[in-house]
C-alpha cells in the first residue's frame, strides 16, 4: 500500500512539473541602466539595446552573457516613440517623435546607429507627408515596413498609412493603407504576413478631457499578405487592447505584453496568438506592468525593459525582464 501511495505521489508531482508555466524573471543585472519611457528597444547581435525616450539619454546595452548593462553614446537629439530595427549590422530609426508633450513633432530623417563604432549618422530624408511616430515597424526580406502612427504628438493625425523603406537603395515607397487607424501600436511579421495590432487613437479628445484618448484602444488585428498585396482583419480580437506594449514573433506565434489603457497601472498581462488554431492564449504576467517600450527576441527569450509603470509618464522604470518562450 505504501508503495502504491508513493507511486501516486510521484506521478502527481510529475504531472505538476509538466504543467509549470514559464514565468517572467526580473534580472538582477550589473551596471547602470537609465530609467526612461517612450523609448525603443531592439535585440541586436545577442544583446538588448535600449534607445531614446523623453529627454536626451545614453544608449543602454544589456548583455545576457555577462548579465550586465553598458552605457554608450547619447542620441543626437531627443527621440521618442521609436521602434528601432536591427538590419545589416546597423540599428535604424525610421519613425519617431521629438519634443515635448503634447505637440511632439515627427523626426524628419532616418537615423543609423553603428554599434561597433558607437556613432550616429543622419540618413534618408523621410517624405514630409509620411512622417509620424508611435508606428508599428518591422522587417521583411531586407526592407523596413512602417504602418500606422500619429503625425502630431498626442494631438492629431492618427493614421493608417503603410510604407516601406529600402536601406540599401535608400528609397521610400507608399503602400496600401491598413484597414484601421492606430498609434502607439505594433507590427510583426509572421508566416509571410505582416500583423498590425494594438495601439489607440490619440487624436481623440473631449472638450473637458484632453486625455480621453487613453480609452480609445484598438482591439482589431489587421493582416497584410505580402504575396497578394492585400489587407484583411481577423475575426478574433486582441484580448488585452493596450497601447505602447511590446511584441515579438517566435515559433509561428505572436507574443504581446504590457501597454497602457484606461486603468492607472500599466498592463502586466502577456498573451500569445496561435495562427494554427486562430486563438489567443494567456501567458505569464510581467512582474511589473509597463508601457512606452518595445520587446526584443534573442533565441527563445523575450526581453522587455524600461518604460512607465503607470498610465502616462511615470514612474519611469529601469528594470529588465525576460520570458523563456515555448
């Protein structure tokens, strides 16, 4: 009887371990990391680069191998609401805002950062009518795709514009508009398609409530088919409609975390979308809800760092978390 009870106990323990869900881990990293929000984050050559944010700040680089931060040069000017991308050994900023709330101006040029030389270079001049910040930015077949965004800070110009920048040819092409306007939004490429989701309409204001836009989050998921040059909107909605969250694509699944909406505290939930079953799945919660940052992928590990802990501009965070993906 004792042997049977022991066997049952071991079987139960085994079942529990098999169903353990991976959790976000807050890393106790060495070195100094700068508190900031509305900044950009990108994984580049197995390191995490955190760039920009309100004010002029240094680039902070996290190295998972040494579990340490390193501080690099400052941005050439204040750049925020950016989504950096890593391509051909450089980090590019192809959209963003500069200046103070609420009439932040869009940046006028593509900026290139060379991590080896720790140097910035002003690049291609963005067509005036296509400038905006808070857009979804991603890479497909060596080109940078920019969708949605807002033209004038937090006041007006939330858009459904869709463009592609070729960093080799230095050309900018206008593409077919997305189905829905949104800003503070995301874009990823998954299974040969671009997914535009999250964000809100920051152009929405009420006479006695300028910040009414916090409630205007967008739960629709728009999909662009590169092969067909067509858009469509999924029937399933984003279960945590927030703005300014972080997203990655891994193993044919989209992961989204963080962001802000009506509640005071920034969102701490994480969800993933499985294209095979066309369903959203609840994942582990962040240890600290945050918005105003991006997420990056190194191997099967999703990183998110800095950002704001509450709706709006504070408190600014300087922590970094990691989630091991399936």
